[in-house]
């Protein structure tokens, strides 16, 4: 990548969320983290502490999860179950697919599910009314994302596509070297993560390729643009925070023993899912925040030194004070 890029922020690992088998999917709201696992459970954790608050048993591995502020989705087999955070019972099951659902996404009350049957369905919650079926891929749809009235899909046919929620296809993103495992969508940018290890950025409006970012040594399983961050998860057991303006990796997140198969983020947090059976919660500190923390530590150290000097002064009283106290004038 040429000269290194100096990051403006730093992530530190603050909590480990443990499952009984590989963690396959992660999502987060402003209060909660949702995880899905090969151990056939979907679990909910507090974002503030990483404490588990809910575990839901499923009949098959939970391969994908998504959430909004009030509800979350858990994909298992051909089912997509809708839950609310305040009630663990299944609110509704979206069962439009007869084959396995491989990916889900949620934006407000619009839910999207991508399937092994080569299609994706767009549904309106809470009733689960089908808004459209996205038909056009020639192989399994393994990644989906939704933002406003647009949906992006990624497929094993080595392409991604941008759609309106009404079902109209706007762009097809071709030129990937392998399966498209991860997709993310904003008003300006479609990001695709590929089995060839490359992160590609596309113009949402024109469909043109804008950048290719290389830094992983193996398959890119997931990509997020949450919280203003651009992050990827990879089979090389790392997650990377990217500087989209320069194309340089801004920060590498390592430490989990397995493949990193999913990633999600908001402004202050990032979650990575690993086949080692854990999801890691990372906390983001900007450069300014780190300077404040360092200043507070310096102030605390000076206060401790000041208290130590006061104690030392009290313990070493001048001789004349002792003489006066004893009546020796």
C-alpha cells in the first residue's frame, strides 16, 4: 500500500460474547447486540456491557441476523423469525422461501431475505407482507443490505445488484473474481466483499467501479459502512478498518482464533463474529478522546503525587514543633 496511513481513531477489545459453536452473524442497535451461531441459538446482549440478556433456541444454525431499534431478524433454515427486544416469543415468521435463507437485512420496517433459491424477497413489517421478489441472479443470493428504498444483493454468480424495494433492478456490479459474500449500501456507495479477497466500492448512482481496496490475504466475508466506518471481515482471521479516501487500511483488528465471518459497526462500536465461537465487542476512541483520557490520567497521577507529598510532610514534623508540644521552651 506504499506509505502507511495513520489512523484518527483506535479500537480496543472490551468484551467477549461466547457461544457454544461458531458465531456466524452479528448486528447491533443503539442498546443491543444480536448474534447468530452454529450452536442453533440467536442471542441478545447489552451493548453497554456485553452482558447476555436473551437466548433463543432454533431448529437449525442461525446464519444471519439483522436488527432495528425495536425488533430483530434471525435466519435459520428456510425461516426468518421476527422478534422484539422486549418479548422473546416469535412475533412472526417470514417463510416465503422454500430453500435455505442465507442472509437478512432490516431498515426500519423493511426486511430483506436472500436465499439459496437465487432470489431475495422484500417484506414490510410487522405483517410480513411481500413488497417484491428480486429475480435476476443465476446462483444463490448470499448477501443482502437495505437502505431506504434501495436493496443491494450479492451472489455466488460473482455479481452484485442494486434494486429498488419495488423490485426494479437499477445496476449490476460485475467484474468480481469470485463469489460476492458481503454487501453494504449507503446513498453514495455500494461496497462489495469478495471471495477473491478484494473490497470494491461502487457509485450508487452510476453503478461505476470507484475503488478496489486490497489488504486481506483471503476471502472477504462481510463489509459494513455503519457509523461512518468502512470495515471488512475476512477468512484471514482479521477485520480491517479502511480509509475510503486513500484506500489504506486505517486499523487492523486481530486476536480471535478463527475466521472473522461477519462485522457490524456504529459510530463508537464494532462487533466481529468468529468461527472460534466468540463475537468481540470493540470500543472506538477518536484521537481527541484518547488525548482527553491521557490528560485525565496525568491529572490523576499528579493528584496522587500531591497526596503522597502531603502525607510525607505530616510524617516528618519539624523538631521545634515537638519541643513546643512537650513544653520545652
